[in-house]
């Protein structure tokens, strides 16, 4: 028999959506925030020669795929050198560092494990401070590089450097604040939705380049259809894997309560195949982006003989190259296990089960349960890491065959599908909550009606 939640979900329609006024406000707020973000990606920083920079950006010797990927995450803000060119990448990098330090630095580890809500708020504050530092560092590098390149800046000098650093850092902080507001007052995770909006914004351009290659004869119609079918298959595969889970049976013993027996219920502990979500490919992309970008910038300079290996490394740290693919795969696998170990603690789960009297059939509570949970989770993580690695490396094969003009990373596909699923799930949760509130109000009105008619019957 279907549960009450399942019955409510089956009865959800456009009528129930039309009555959910609170959900309408959240959706409108989210849409407004994303519109503000997209407007910011078209506002260039002061003093930049937009046409000259676009020509510089489109030069294959300068882009080499690295800036293309950064441009895709920022929704085209890099090629326009807009105020949101850094996007939320400094925030993501800061989150990586804080989470890493939360496992090796004892005071932060204590905040993460024992601090509760106040501890998480403190770590979030550290993340914001570190975001400012990283944004200042990255924007300073961009400003100095633009200032030193002839023709890109209308009036080069210290004023341009200072104003560019201020604008780019302020843009990142505004996006971080905007993402937090969307999370609190809108629908879905704000930071993820900002990245999602940037990726979706460049998707039409990627599709147009595909058709352009087919029209120019650089790609056959069969290859175009094969890529389209492959994209659909990858999306279906991602949806299947993201919803896949291993459900462990949990039994609660019967107990005597007065003159009756209580308890004896059964429930399930769901363990997702991909517990880490889209975090591993994002972390891996972020870490690979910094050294590869620095290497590509210094490869054309007059280097001493002891740095003659830099151009070779810079050439290999591009999309579609073996070295990039290997490092990308290794980092994805590492972060899959690392982030899973952070988000799910077998010892804590086993202890909570023991406190509430639950146990896994055939397994003793306590240490044995924790070992079994770790055993199952490790094998699930192996499958999840293999799945994410395969999805993320598949576009690298296309890049190796068709070039960077076709690049649309596996990380981007994962983010688009996962964020869409998460947002739809939150919308459904809002509708369910609205329907529950409606049922409660109806029950209260019926109770008042019965109470009002009771004296009349007497």
C-alpha cells in the first residue's frame, strides 16, 4: 500500500502548483538572482578594450582549452572579461582547502565534528575569508597580465590594476552572497545554480559549433548523430546512477510498553552509489586549472634553460592530452573517496543505530556494524568513482578527435543533470509540504465545524 507521501506525490498537478504561493515567491527570487548574474556576465571591467581582448581570447595559441573551460563555467564572462569573470571558482577553491584542513587541522576538525550548527557557521565564515584572499590573488594575476599586454587596456597603469582587482574581487563576493541568498530564500543550492546557469548559457553555442563543423565538412552527419545519441545516452546513464542506491535493512526490536508490545518495525538505510555527488570533478577541475593556466602563460616567455620543460608540460596539461586525462582521473577517484569519508561516518551511524535500538540483521551492533557499513560504502564508492571518471573522460576522447571547439566537459554534464534533479526534488518537496499544510488546515476546520454543531444537536 502506498504511503501518504506517495499518495500526495501522485496527486500533485498544476492545480496544486498554482496554489503554492510560497513556492512561487521562491522561484521568482531564484529567477531574479540568476538574471542579475547573467547581466553581470555582460558588463566589462573598466578600461578594457573588449574587441581587442576578444581577438586575443579567440587566438588558439592563447586559449588552448583551459580558458575555454573557465569561460564555460562562467557563462562566457571570461571572453568578455566581465565583472563576473572569476565566477564562484575562488569560493569552490576555498571550500576545497577548508574541507581538507577540516580533516588534518585538529581545531577545525573539532569544529566540524563536535561544533554542530555553530561550528559549521564558523567554518563557513573561514571559507568566506579565504574566498576573499583567493579572489584578490587571482584578480591581481589577471590585472597584471592584462596591463602588461599591449592593446588590451585603453589606459594601462596602477589605477587600472587596482580598479580591476577591486571589480573582479567584488564580483566574486557578490556572486557568493547571491548564492547564499538563493539557498536561503529561493529553491535549490545557490552556488550550484550559478554554475548551472553559466554552463547552460554556453550550451547553445556548443550546439551551434557542432552544426558548423558538420556544414563545413569537418564532421560527417553520421558523426553528428552519433554524438547526439551519445549525449542522450550519457544523460540517461547519469540519471540512473544518481538515483541508484543500496538499501540496508534495519530492524528494531519489540519492547513491552504497558500491556502491549511496541516496536518491531523495519526500515532501510539508503546508501547512494555516488555519495560524493558532483564535488569530485569540480574539485579536480579546480586543482588542475591553476597549474595548467600558469604553465600556459609562462610557456611563451623567455625561459632559462633549467625551465625548458615548462612548454612541454603546458602542452600536455590541455584537454584531450594523456597527462591531463590521467591526472584528471586520479584526482576524481581521490576526491570521491575523500568527500565520501567526510559526508558519511560509519562509526557515527553505527552508534546512532545502537542508541535507538536498531541493528542490521545478522550483524552485531557497534564496531561490527561500523565495519560492515564501511565495507559496503567502500565498494559503492569504487563503483561511483568509476562512473564519474568514465563520464568525465568521455568528452576528453571527443576533444582528442574533434578539437577544443567541441569541448563540453563531463563535469558540466554532471552539474547540469544533478542540479536539475536536485532542484526538481526540492520543488516537489515544497509542493508536498504545501499539500500537508492544506490537509492540516482542512482537518482543523472540520474539527471546529463539529464542535460548533455539537451544541445545536443537544
